[in-house]
């Protein structure tokens, strides 16, 4: 692993830990030359299904887009970064277990919405209002009303 500080290609692993139910490995490394320490994360590169977008085009699954969607919805909300990472891994696992070669983007959006609904209701409303392209105040009121009604039924 190349040192991000001095560029040397030799570093030493100081500590390794399993994270996210064994889905990821966190490694603390030390550069042999400059003695700086840094952290790397490893996870298996599993071939994920392609995504069929609303316009009919098919694109490769992008883990970064999924993470960006979650982070954007959860922006300025007090949600632990570890919970966000676990949620992302859970969504990816569910998509992979479907066994499909191509997954409609709506399926991914629904998984994200369901996950956000369990994590944070405000983030859920943020995401769903954009995802479903809610343009009127009445539609927004219905969304919030449905959320409150479902929350009351769960409680």
C-alpha cells in the first residue's frame, strides 16, 4: 500500500479489525520511511447488478451514488456514521440476494426509502420528496400524513 504522505510503496500493517459483521476490514498502517500512520478499509469487490434507469438506459451499480443519496438525505441529522455504513451494506446485500442481473432504479430507491424510514423520519421525507418528485404542497402534506399515520400504527 502506498503511503499517502511520502509515496513510498512499503507500509506495515499495525492492526486489523473486522467491521460491519465481517463485511469490511479496517487496517491501521505505518509507513516504513516517514513513520506516518493511516487507515485503510477493505471490502470484497462483488459484482453487483446493473441498474436500469427510468429512461431505459442501463448503467453499472455505483456504490458511491448510494452512499451520496443516504448522506444527502441525512445531512445535518444526528445519525452515526457507523449506522449509515451498516445501512448501505444492508441495502447492497439485499440487492445482491435478489439474484437479478439488472435491477430497476425504483427498487433501489424503495430500499433506500425503507431504510431511511427506519433510521430518521426527516431524512425519509427529504429523500422521498425528491425521489417521488413531489411538486405540490398537497402532495407533501400527504407524504407527511402517511408517515405520521404509519408511525402511530407502529407505536
